[in-house]
C-alpha cells in the first residue's frame, strides 16, 4: 500500500530532521545557555518527532477507518482532530515548559519551531517521493466525460 510507504518515509525523514535539530540545537544551546540549553534542545527535538509520529498515525488511522476514501467526512474528522490535538499540545507544552527552571525557554522555542517547519518539509519530501497517483486511469469500455 502506497500510503503506508509514504508514512514510513515521513517518519524516517522526520526522524532525520529531529536528529539534526537535536545535534545542532544541543551544540548551540550548550554554547549559549550551558546545560539548560542542551536539555531544552533535546526536549524540543523529541517533541518535534512526537508530532511527526502523531501526524503519521492519524493519517494511517484515517485511511484504514475510511477504507481508503479520503472524501469521507470521518477522514477529515480524524485528520483535523489530530491537528487540533497537536495545536493544543504545543500550546500546553510551551506554557508548562517555558517556566521550568532547568531549561532555556528560547532554545526550547527555537528547536520546537525548527522541528515543526522541518517536519512539514519532511512530509512534503515523503509525499513527493512516494509516487502516489492523483488521477485514475480510464477503465476499458468506460465512456469519457
């Protein structure tokens, strides 16, 4: 199934992006804010990968629940529900963790935003490389519109 392959690619690319953010963010965070910066970068990259996983899982659940019918209202309910969950989770996470004494809030925020933008890029690359057809070939004997 092409959807599962695309989701696997998305998880792999999202993992690579999160790993790079963890490495670069840890080095920069440690240079700027010592241990609190390093920890904030690692947590930000991990939460970014968690969001990539939520996206992939929601699409997989939506495809399986609607029997691969993306025009189904249930498909949109599942996808938008996951999006809302991520949005609320992001707001709650930033509100709670920005006040934690052992973390640098600026490094955490920059890593979270970088992970969000990077995960969108990873999803785009995964979809572009998945070769999922977006039109259906005409069936033999079908009348053209």
